[in-house]
C-alpha cells in the first residue's frame, strides 16, 4: 500500500477522579507533594480505560475500518487471558480483526512504532494504572490513564501526522522492575539510571534526526518522558539546547501514566498543533525510543472527540482514604451482604453484543427499542423480527434516581438511575463518575464501559452511565 502513512486519529482518556498530593502528607506526615494525580475509579482497570480511549479515537475517524488491534499495558487485568479481546468486543470489531496484548513499560511506544512501520489500519491502545506504597514517590507521582492512536495510510483516512524518522537504543540494565504478582515497582539508585539513559537518548535522538534528514533546530516540540523522572529531565535539558519548545508533561495534573504516558503526551500535543509542526517523542524505558512526526494540512480541520485538556479540567476529588481503598492498600468493611458469585462463561458468550457492545434490539415493524435485547416485541408481539440497536454512543436523560446502601459494592453506596435514551429505550443503570448529591432528574448521561465486580478472578464487565461533561454538546460523539 502506497501513500503517506501516519496517525489518523489520537485520543487520551483521563479518569474523572483526582487525588490532591498534599493529602498524603496530612495523613502520614511525609510523602505527597504539589498538584494532583489522576485516579482510576474502583470500577476501572487498564482494560476499561483502554476501551474509553479507543472509543474517543474511533469517534474522530468513524469511517476507518480497523484491521488490527494492539493493546499495551504494564498492569493487565488478566495474564492468561487476552485483554485486547475485551476491548475488541466493546468496540464491536469484526471477528477477522486480530487483537493482541503487549506487556511492559516499553510496550506502548513499541506497539506504536510497529504499527507505523506496518500495513493496514492499526488501533494502538495503551493503558496503565500506577501504584506504590503509601508515601512513596511512585504513589504520588504516578497516574492512571490511557491513550489510543489509529494508524493508517492516507487512502484510509486523512493523516494528521506522519512519521518522518526513528531512532532506537536498547540496552539491558536493572533500573526499574516489578515481578509478577507484586503490587509495587522498585527502582535502583537514581544516579545509575541517569548515567545509562542520557547517553543512550543522545545517540537515539541523533539517529532519528539522521533518519528524517533534518537538523535538531527543525524540531518544534520536544517530548521526553519515562518513569525515571531525573533522567528524563536531564536528557530533556541536553536535547532542549535545540531551542525546541518542551512538551507539557502533565505531571501536576495527571501524573505519569507509565505505559500510556508517551501516547497521552503525543495526543495532547497533536490536539493544539498546527500544520507543518515537527514533534520529537523521546521515551525512556529499558533503552530509548525516538520518533519524529510532522503534522500535515489535515490537522487544521481535525477535531478530537474529547480533548485531553477538557478531561483534565473536568474532575472530581477523591479522599486519600478512599484512594488507598481503591488501590488495595487499605481494606474497609463492605456492606454486610454476600459477595457476588462469578459470572457464567456460557451465559456471557451468548450475550456478547449486549454485555460488551451495549447493543439492544429494534423491532422492524413498530420501531420499538428493547433494552436488553428481546426476541418478542413489546409492541405488536412480533417474534424474531429485530435489528441490532447499538446504544453505547447514545445519550440519555435521568428519570428516576435511587441510592442503594444495602447491595454489595466495592465502594458503597450504589447510585442507580432509570434512563430514557434518545430515540427510544429505557433502562435502569448504575451511575459512576459522579457524586449522588449532585444528580437531578433531567440530567443528561452517556454510557461508559466499566467493571461491576470481580469474583474468582473473573472480571464482570458491563456498561454504566455518567453525567455528560458540560463541555460536550448534547448528542455529540464520545
């Protein structure tokens, strides 16, 4: 396939909740710092966050068919099961589309490079949920989030940024590590990592410039990121001598989202870039990956479905105690009700479109919409005369609100709402990303892919509703 290959669409996902870092020191007397970090909800994991980023990315290029799905994370929800298949199901991709997992901090940028140097349209989804011991630097400086980038040729969709050069430096050294089953990452003495990363980064950057056939002063925005903050800062200062503008690192508002952070920063930069803008993405992770991009004229008319900056501006606070509970660092007493049993694999398999894709059914004769899908129409009684009715991107209006303080929940109480969907259909759904006291009859909601609970290590995924951000117009995508 000939033509320009590059990025067709890019989107980030920043969870709704934020932890004020100063609350850590107020509790323990040390740790924390300034600013906030993004916190995945108790009903979120790397898979659900990946789904949200992918939905935003696809909304920006709805006409592009996906040929391959790659999902990269250092904190997978499953090990022996492919997490990308859940994203595949939630996006309702064709069964011929392969869905693959990649693991580790470097896997995110590696998946992006492989997609850019490959063929067909590839949706690269990256996600991470960072944790650390209470008062640790990883706890305060980490962040949760995801990003998705759709890569393809210009005959598949308008390319907003093309890859013009790459540079790679790989070396085996023990700088940061986490063994399977461990809930914390460990790091060697910081000066050691700096002595490794900075020279590697200099060589990889030089090679990327040579590959692109440009000089360092042609770079307009320089993004240097990695879990080793000291090394990233030192390398940025060295490369920044080119007078390039340093890309925003989102440290004060989101934190470092690990595997997803490089793509999240790239997405954030692309959302405000002008045509002809040259961006250098430098990623430190067991070596250094450098990618040089140049934006095209198409970026002038590109409108992201949900900008990263808008998500950062729309947030709700979380207390440090609840943060520790959600992160598994503190166990609180649950409601005195039996915990749920594991879900049935066979039942789930028979209802995949409903459970993962949120697809109802619409009677061909009467137009009646059924949620969940039905074989017999409630209007006219017609049997098996239905069309699929995808509802994941349809907004609705709250008609009734109920707060349940008895039912089991990992974070009680549960807020339910009966929602009337635009164009038909009514369903009681669980609410998320909101404070129940702030909800009112008539509020507008949109659907989001979440985790209801986990039993026997099986995650029960389904859809919940959340308030439509005020920055999103009624009926808009995302």
